[in-house]
């Protein structure tokens, strides 16, 4: 069990629905991934995919939205402090009653820091540790909304690669390890601010917990995991007014595996919905998956 830097972490980045007036999956789209095992630092690249389907209450509008992202990510750890950075490139594809639309570009950069409040303390045969931290999402992604356009709706703010706002994250991570297995729990709260056009995505809470088991095979360690992920967002606001129906939640099951051989790691995660209510049940989360390659120092 030595040298475990294994934890589940909430990666929050701004992907968006393209010109969908009732979709809530734009700024709320995020990804939960497993950080690689590393004692000092790691760098890597990760590909992610997600799908949402939407249908208006009166059946006159529909959309099928596909999100692809390739991101560079890395982390550095010294003593009790862990620093991480994520730089995503996003590709968004939408088919709807309005036709086909695509958007792509660099997304909003995310910077994170965690502090190890407690060192590993024994609970019988188990060990536990607690990390507290936070981060900032910079407004580096492409963002362009013309509010003077006669066809403008508040849903147009979901059509951007970036949000146009600087947002903040506070989080807590608890690790409970025993023998070759463990449970990791993460709670995070994202505080969103208004952009220059006075649109603000609702604040969001994220909770996830997962069980994992490690199997060493020769020079390779295999760690499968199973768990649940919950996210909920408050209503969006535009010019101080509530965007009705924009709040919602998603509860999904997650399964993944982390394969580590020496300094090379491969991480695979998948998510399927268990229960959800997005935009008054007009938008449905379909599935999400990610594949990452890392090099640890």
C-alpha cells in the first residue's frame, strides 16, 4: 500500500450545447477521473467523450449533442501540497431540428491545489487521509455571444467553448485504505461568476464515492473501481433574472480501471445514468467515457 497517490478528482471544464434553448448540459458538463499513482509529478493526455439528448416539452425541438475533448494535464506534489493543471481542447457536434452545427477550440484552463490536512492515520488495519483544496477556472476558452441578434436566446450562452467567466472550486477528498483496497470520497462546490454580458451559470455541487482494489501482476498493478457520482446545479441567471428550468441533477454509476507499469499509466472510465432531471426533464445525459495516458516521475 505504499506510495499511493490514488484518488478520485472532479475535473470541471466548460463544454457546451450548441444553440439549444432548453439544454442544461453546457457549463455543467464535467468529468470525474482517477489520478495516476505518482510520488512527485505526472504529465499526460486524456481523451473524453460525452453524449446528451434533448426534446422540448411540446416535441417541436430536439437535439443530439456529442462532446469530445483532448486535454493536457499534469501535477506536482511536494510535502503536503499537490498542484495540478488542465488544458482542454474541445470539439462539439450537434444535430437538431435546426440542422448540424460544430464548434471547436481551446477551452477554459483549470488550476487546482490541494493541502493534506491529515497524514495517513491508522484505524485498526485501515489508513485514512484528508485533503482540502480549491481551484480557479480561467476564461481562456473561445466565447462570443451577440445579444443584439434578433434570434438571441439565453440558451446561446451554452453554445460556447468557454464560459467567459472566472469560476472557483472548493473541495475535500477523503481516502480510506486497507490491505489492497480502499474507498475514496470527494465533495466539491463550484462557484460561478457572471461574464461580461451578465450571464451566470448556477453554482454546482459534486459528490462521488468509489471502491477500488489493487492487483499486482509482475511489474504491473491493476486497479479496477466501481462507484457513484452525483452532480446538481442551481438555476442560471441572465441580467439578474432567473433562467427558468435551468437547474437540475444527475446521478450516475461509474466504472473504471487504472493500469500502472513502472512510470506508465493507462486510465479508463465510463459513466451511465441512474437518475436525472435536467431542464425540467427535457435534456437527458446518455453516457460518458474517458481514456488517459500518463507518465509519472
